[in-house]
C-alpha cells in the first residue's frame, strides 16, 4: 500500500521537469554559423523570423525569435 506513494516521489517528478527544461535550453544554443546567419538575415529582413528559419534547417521561427530576443533585447533598449 505504501509502495504506491514511493513509486513516484515528488523529487522524481521535479527532476523530470528539470530535464525537460534543460532540453529546451539546449535547443536555444546556436552554432556560430547559425548566429552569424541569423544576424545577417536580421539586418536584411528584420523580424521576419519565418524567413530566417527557412534558411536554417531544423530551426523554427519561434526558436529563432526566442534566441534573438534573449540575446539582443536588453542591448536594443
């Protein structure tokens, strides 16, 4: 009876969420080539994230926008 509670302790659930967060963070890591291409494309087309994403295989417009705003939003103010 008590075994049911110990099969899924809250610490296991927390660690699963932490692993998921780590995966998301690592998706936002871009190579130097990707960063360079994003910067060049941004200068050409502005905030047209879907156009930029079309030039970088495996990346979505949302990932690129999130990367850009996290890296450059504080410096643009």
